[in-house]
């Protein structure tokens, strides 16, 4: 079995565990506090430390073997879940314990995510990055597909303590699989002693992003997408399907399922067509991605007089298409970062990327929520994605100009 397969198996187990907690934890906190405001405060408090510590984690991870950090992170998550499960079984439901548990789980989950990203780059040849990123997207989505259902089932039948015990078992299995990955990697295999201070390392990471024009361009494009589009699940999709078309909440989950189907199909397509250089077409894929969302918005505007399920059927089709195109955008971008960002600063780069996204997404949700309340979720969806198209055209105006001139030249030659 190749080294990357061990990482994939471990990731499937940890991703499955990580997808259960966000579904079940809110149910338990609401049941414990009997207050939506306290529940909201709980999750705000528990998520902030991991977000604020992300840049520091990226720098710290660089000092050690990524396999060791990945193993340490997943084993720590297993220990935390085991301790919390025992506390719950002994009737210790103290709010402070739950807060500390949630904070630590969020921190070590972020550490696991960052270290496994760099470990992935170390284990995969540059020529195969897109292929294996495509496979990773398939496995990630398949891993989390049944997690919410299993989590709520275990919670309803056996209680929250057994949900946490299930997570502990999954994390232990993930740690065992990680242990089988050989230590040899692209950058040697020895722990690195880095003399620069944290501030120096942080500045080097920022300087690299600022001075590498191609990296900066994609970095800013991701931020734009996160601001204008990442709110779809929280604001625009429910605003259109439930608030405007009054579709039952029981079938709203089909939207996420349709998107996931598109993601899985796209991952298979990338894996089977690894010779295609998708990054060469990324500007077109960016525009196509936003055009599909614009079509969803226009469909909502113009199909209001039809039966709601006519629109919903069309929306599901567009969501499959959207999931497919989104991965055709994400995989080449991720592969580009993995191939172009030096291994010795990759963890701090991905930490800065994650930190920026964690700051920009809530702002985007806030902005989209206010705009949708004023002019409607569908019109907001259209405006946001037109803005994304404008930003993409501005970012790739040289490439678009060359492509347009080549097209006109070809037409002119054909006319002669």
C-alpha cells in the first residue's frame, strides 16, 4: 500500500469524526442550556481561539515532521474525546468543561488540517497533485456524507457521551493508520531547527504572498469568493428555497446532497483525466462557476409563478453542476499552491489562508444577510456573482485579452 493511501484512510476516519461533532454538539448544548443566545455565545467563544491561533500554529508546525504533528494532533483529539466521554458518563455536565473541550478540539482539529495538508504535498509527486487532490475531494465528501445521520442516530438512541466515545474510537483508528506512514519525505525527514523568531517567520510568510504575484492573485480571488459566495449555505440557498418558495425544510437537505454529488463526480473526472491542465482554464472555470449561481438567481426570479417544485428540481440540477465546477476550480488552485509554495513555509501559508478565510467568511455572511433582507436572496445572489465575474475578469484581463485576440484572429483567417 502506498504512503498516500495511509493518509487517505486516516483522513477519512478523522473527517468522518469531525463531521459528526458540528451536527450533534449544538443539539446537546441547546438541550443543556435551554437558550439559543447561550448556545450562540458558546460556539462564538469556542471557535475564536482556534481562529486567532491559526497563524501561530502554521509557524509552529514547520519546526517538526508533519507526520509527527499529524499523529500528535489526531491522538490528542482521541484522548480529549475519551476524557470528555468519561466525564459525561459520570454526570459531569459543567459548562466550563464543555467550553474547554470544544476549544481544544477546535485547536487540534485546525492543527491536524494544516499538518495533513503539508504532509499530503510531501507524499505526492508534483506531477500527480491534481489527480490525488481530485481523489481526496471524493473521499472527503464520501466520508462526511453519512456522518450527520449516524451522529444524530447515536445521539438519539445512546446519548451524547456515546457520540463522543465513537469519535474517540475513530480518532484512535486514524492515529494507528498514520503511524504506518514512513517518515521519509521530500524535505528529508529530520526535525528542522529554525533560528528565526515567530515574528520573522510570520513576516516572511506575508512577504512571500505579497511579492509572488501569481500566489497573491489566487489568494485574493479566494478571499473574494469567500466574501461573496461562501454564504450560500447559510443565507442565499435557504432564503430562496425556504423563505421565498416555502419549500419544506425536510427536503432542503437535498440541496447539499446535490452539491456533494457534483463534487464526487468532479473528483472522479479529475482523477481519470489527470493529463488535462485544469489550471490553464481556471479563469473560464471561475466565470462559469459564478454564471451557474447567476442562473440559480434568475431562475428564482422568473419561475415564481410556477409550482415551487419546478424551481426546486432546476435548482438541484444547478447544484450538481455547481459542485462539479467548484471542484474544477478548487483542485487546480490547491495543487498550484502545493507546487509553488516552498515546503518549508507551506504550513504558515495555509495557516494564513485559513486565518484570512475565517475572518472574511463571517463578514461575507453578515453583508449578504443584510443585503438579502433588503432586496431578496435571489437578487443578492445575482449581484454577488456578477461582482465575482468582474473581479475575475480584472484579475485575468491579460489572459482573457490574449484569448479574445486569438479567437478573433482565428475567425478572420477562417473568413479568408
